[in-house]
C-alpha cells in the first residue's frame, strides 16, 4: 500500500480540461457484459437527466457573468471549432463542458466556476460535521484526543502507517505538498 500512496503523491493526475478524459474510460468495458461505455458521455447525460442547468444558467445562478460567446470560454482554435460544431449557441453548452473549457485563473488547477463550487461544498461539509464543530470537545474526544488532533499532521499519520515513505517525505512540511522523488526500486517506498 505504501507504493500506491507514494505514486499518488508524485504522479500527475492530469489537468481538468477538455479532451483530457482517460481513453480507457471512454471505452470502458462493463464487467457484466461486453458492451463498451463512454463514461465521459455518461457524465454529460447524467447532468442533463438530473436537471443540472446549462453552463451559462449555472453561472448566473452563482451570480457570475455568463459567457457571451464561445471565445469567452477558450482561445484554443480546435476547441472553439468543436464547441461550435456540437452546440447551437453558447447558452446550450453543458455545465461540465463549460467548466472544462473555461479559462483557468493563473495558478489554478481548475476553472473559476468549479473552484467556487469546490469551496462552497468543502466549507459546507466541514461546518455541518458535528464532530468537527459543536462536538469537538474534551467530553467527546477526551483531552488526549483533542491534543492529538491539534498536534498531529497528515505527514505524522502517513509515517506512522507507512514508515517506508520517510525518504519521500523528508523536507516536506505538509503531506499535501509535492513529495520528494526517490531513486531506484531498492530505496523507493
């Protein structure tokens, strides 16, 4: 398991942009039959079936400026041509497609629209978890438990369970930052 965790820490997951959906998931063979499925297309169909508004309406519901033209989404000529071919106008662009096409702010891993949803949902989950809010007390956790939570980092947790990761985590102050690559199979975790 240490090898799997190490690979997650040093491998690049791929950008959240158009035309970057893994091929094997676009030609996914279901285990219960020999039919191939395109999971990228399935994502779009599910959002339509569930009534997720189209991209511009979604942005308006977030009090964001909608795209007036396809060029507001992307400068890439191939993507512009594909968007024009697939959608009658910019108001018909699917939300997931629009967020993947959307120009990303400098230094961001994903679009501004997706980031706003991420921040909204992350804070909502934290604020609605009673064990993280009103029940984060010594009566529930014990003082020892409270101290452990406040003084233990994710790096500490990783090293407690996978001490072989120490070379990759040397000099890394936060386990969510990039890890050191370790050379060769003999020294790798």
